[in-house]
């Protein structure tokens, strides 16, 4: 199940990168003179990088990185973009990345460390 979740997180991150690049193209095409505000360029590349970092975290099996990348991209910009129909997919995929990261964290099994074995394991410890 972890491999399927990690694969889904990676594919979602690739889709997010493609959507952010499409958003960048739309801001260039829809602006007067073909040059949008500099903030649109910076925000788009920054959140595409965050999505790519989430995909790399999914490949390297770092579930906290997947959850953080989903949460960071969802809260400031993803929720705002949910108000506009063409960009709702960004919000949904950000939420899915956050959910997959949380599921990966919850599915991680951590076993307690085993005590070291000594050659004198039959004798009681000396005080």
C-alpha cells in the first residue's frame, strides 16, 4: 500500500508542476503586452518547486516532506485558487498530496530498538 501511495503522490506532484506551468502560460497569454506582474512569475515557479519537492520526497519515502509540501502549497495559495474554476484542480491536488502525506505518516511502523546482546547474558547485571 505504501508503494501505491508514494506513486500516487509522485504522479500528483508531476500533475501539479504541469498545472502551475499552465497557470504561468495563462498569466502570460492573458496579460496586456504579454508581460504579467512579476509576482505571478515568482509565485508560480515557487509553488511548482514545492510540488516537485513533494514528488521527490515521495520517491525517497519521506512522508513528512510529502505532507509539508501539500500543506504549504494548499494553505496560502491553493485555497485562494479554489475560488476560480480554471484553477480548482490545483487546490484538489494540493489537498490530495497533503492527505497522502498524512496517510504515509500514519502507516509508518516504527519498532522499538532491540537491546544489545552481551556474551554474559545469563548472569544478572552487577551493581
